[in-house]
């Protein structure tokens, strides 16, 4: 037993380079596979920066982060014929100022977050003639300052906290703040005075699966995964080899100095899938100066168990941002902002 404990201690040190680790680490994945993309041809060229994709039955919904006209685009799947675009970009009362993410539950339940308006909107699309109507707009409680991601738990919304005082907020269906929960699981900056800088550095993406009650949180910087089981109320924090987000404070803001981390996460019935970048800001800056093209996004998809244990690392032949996972068919559909054919699929 003493020998086993010593070996585990050495492994922990090899991952962290520190003696003061609070949370468990993973060093590597037990399985590693290379995946090659198959491009899906579109019948129209309308994307500027496709960032998120979700597929439901015979429909695919794609969010374009920098589109000049509309943020959301519905396609027939798998033929990828364009049906309708909506979520007009503009500054009128009916327009969207920004689009951060969305939840595509059905054609009559498409939820989207506008961070600049602090508003979540639900759209309905009529299946027969594909007319789009805005069913409701929910103004979020301004005590949360800013909402950059969201998900639905029953009729409530869960939103990562941007003040640094908690990990996430729960609101009711009208956007009123019910409670704030959790703490940012930082090992280095527990005593940091600037909570807002810490929250900026720990900006995260989330996904919740109502069928198993698992909420996954991944950091945009660094390499940290959190798994909340909202049924038995357990919480697990797992650090990767790159550790927590590294940053410096300037005028109260967190300035990243480490690596780009995760860019999307999806909780399925069996696993947690997360797109990972892993490149340092210094490396990215060098690539930009050299005019390197085709490297916007992450080229790894990490697979974890629902308890957060590493299962498999998929190395892709291109860089992607958002993903949609179909475990039954063994297909991951992704968006590649670097390609003229931005919708790609990987067979797993």
C-alpha cells in the first residue's frame, strides 16, 4: 500500500509540477484515435463564422457568430438544404445585439442567448411553411451582470456566474435570480482580491443532460472540467495537464497568458465530449504573424465518463469549434470556420 501511494504521488507530481494540488489530475487518455473529416456540401454560401451546431431529427440548426444579417440558420439534415434564417442582427427592439449560444429542443422550442441585451428568446418554426415567430423574450436579472452561456434545468435557467463570487446562477422561467451556487475551483488564486478578473479568466462553456442529470463545465482557458450531478448533488473537479487558466491582472481585468482551452462541450447519455485547443497564446500569435490559415478552433475532442474520468482522445485532421454528437450512429458533426465547406462529420 505504501508503494502504491508513493507511485500515485509521483504521478500526481508529473502532471502538475507542484506539491500543492487540491484537485485530481489526468495525465493522458487510455485510448487515442485519429479521425478524418467528411465534408457536407451546402446549397448556399451564407456563413461568416459558424460557431455552434445542433441536429434534431431531420433538421440542423447552426449559429453564425459574425453573420451580417442573421445569427441562426436552419437546414434539412442530412442533405443540408437551407430552409430559413432568423435572429436578425441589429439594434431595433426586435433584433439581436449578439448571440452567444442556443438550445435547439424542437422546432417550437429554440432558445437563444443575447448577452448584450441580457435576454433569452424562444422561437417557434412552423413545420409546414417554416415561418419563424418569436414566442417569448425573457429579460435576465441584472444582478448577474452578464450571461455568456446558459442551459435549462426543468423550467429554470442555469447561467455561469461572471462576478467571480460563485460558479453559476439559477433563475426561474421569468429570468429572476433564485440563487447562486458553487465556487470557482482555483488552486492558485483562492485569495485573489479581484473576483471579476478571476471570473473572466474562468469563463466556461456548459451543457446539461436532463436524462441523467449531469451538468458539465469546461474552461475556455486552461484545462479544467467540472461535473455536477444535479440528481445526487455531487460535484467533481478534474484538472488536465495544462492546469487552471493562467492570467495577469490589468486595470481589474484578467488578461490570458496561458493556453486556449475548451471551445464546446456536450453531455450525452454515456459520455462527456469536449473540443480542446491546447495551444498557447504565444504560439497563436506567431501563427497569426506568419499568416497561417486554417487553424482557428481545436483539433482534439476529449471524451470523459459521466464521472469525469478520461476515456479517449480523438485527434482531428482539422480545427473545429462546435460539435453535435450522435452516439447511436457513431457520428460527430462539427463546424469548421476555416473551410468553404464548414459542416463536417467524423465517424467514431
